[in-house]
C-alpha cells in the first residue's frame, strides 16, 4: 500500500465516448476513400473480370465488402480503446497503448510545474475531458485526453505532485537549518517540544495536543513539515527535555511515544501519511515531521471530543461542525481512494 492508501496504481481508462468519436472519424475517412476510388475506377467492370462474379452479384459483394470493413474497424477501435490506459503512481504517470506491441510513456511527476484540465461543450455534457501537464525540464506539454471527470484527476495529480515535494529527502542538517531560517509559512511550522513545558518545567499533555492539531491540519490540507525542537523565532532548543521525560530516552523512544499519541488522537490508519526524521542542529537533536495530505478527513480526538482543523496561511484553524462538513464534502467527495 502506498502513501495514498492504494494497493496498486490508479488506472484511468479513456471515456467510452472516444470509441464513438473514433468510429465516426474512421467511418468518414473510409467512405471518402471508397467514393474517391469509385470516381477513379469502375468497380463493377473490375468485379466482372473476377472469378467470384460468376457466383455472387456485384451488389451483394459490395455489401459484404463494406460489412467486412466495418467489422474490422469496430474491432480495431474497440481493442485500441481497451488496451489504452493511464496509470497514476506515487511518483509518475505511465501511459500505455498498443494492441499487439505495447508502448509506454513515463511522465515523472516531480518535473511537472503546472496541471490544468479542459472540457468542451460535448465533454461537459458527457462528463469527460483532458488534462495538460507542463514539464519544466523537457519544455513540453503532456496531454491526458478523453478521460472521465478530468477535474477530479487533475486535483489528485496536484496532490500527489505536492506530496513528492513534501516528503522528498532533505540532505543533511544544513538543509533543515536553511528551511528554519526561512521561517514558518503555510507548509512549515515549528514546535519547541512535543510534551515538555519550558514555562512550567514539567510535562504538559496539552502540548501534545497542539502538535497533533498542526499535523491534523496538514493532513486535511496540502501537507507540510513540522520541526519539533525549534521555537517560533527559529531558535534551536532540541529534544533533550522531551527525551528525559520518556522511559526510553532517545530518538527511538521519542518516535514510539509520538506514534502512541498519534494513534490515540488521530488514529493508526493515518500514520502512513506521516514520516519522522531526526537531525543534529547546533549539536542538538531535532525532529522533522513530514506530513502528506490524507486520503480521508483527519479528526482530532481529545478528552472525548472531536475537532477538525485545516491550514489557513501560516496558522491552524478549527472549523465548526457545519464548516467541516462542507469542507469534507468539497475536498474528498468522489475521490477514488
């Protein structure tokens, strides 16, 4: 199972409307060739010199010939449609086609800098359209054409593309320090500790809730990164106080406790969308929590109550019940996950 909860790549078939469109086009092309050839040559006279003319009239042979061509066209168009698909994977899209010889085109999502969808009048009527992916490296446009509900798949591709950036490896502590130096934003937040209250000089479980609240907001929005062991100003304090408050006083103990709290407040099924990494910054160990957007709503459970959070700007916002219901309906309705 990958990070989007899929046991296998998401396969998209082209809309059956493409069968009708291709049949009409090929039918018109075939008829044009037939009549053009009829103008240039007398079929009847040619047929009379064939051995078949003695047992079969020209009119019947003509009908059978047209029927044979139509049958071949129908089978060709159908099997071409049947063997053509797009596979959306965690890091790329694979376009496969070919009836006898299979051909594949791989579109790496990390190189895509813009995603757009389009629908013509007929597409809006029959609920199909196309998606255009702009590759920043190859300087070209990839088109995913004639697929159902293109808006839905365009949003999913953007979500996967953004998640690649969120969980892409950070090469060493210096890269983390550079990220901290840029400060908090919509996708980056700092927490001084997971559970140690520096003001009260003791463990404070409300701080654990505050951490999980931010993670829930990232899960419900477009993902993000949370650095634990850094205060709001970017000062690095490390995790030594959190470690001392745990039975196992190291990063393994911290990760185990984090997972227990996560399971309790957010649920084990969402843990797959969160990854912890540890870095030494200014000779102090800090934890980088990388969060991908979830494939289902994340509700924070604390003291027998459930709360729903999203990211707004560089802050975390709680939604009222009616607002949360509307947000969930808009964000996850019809997602094939």
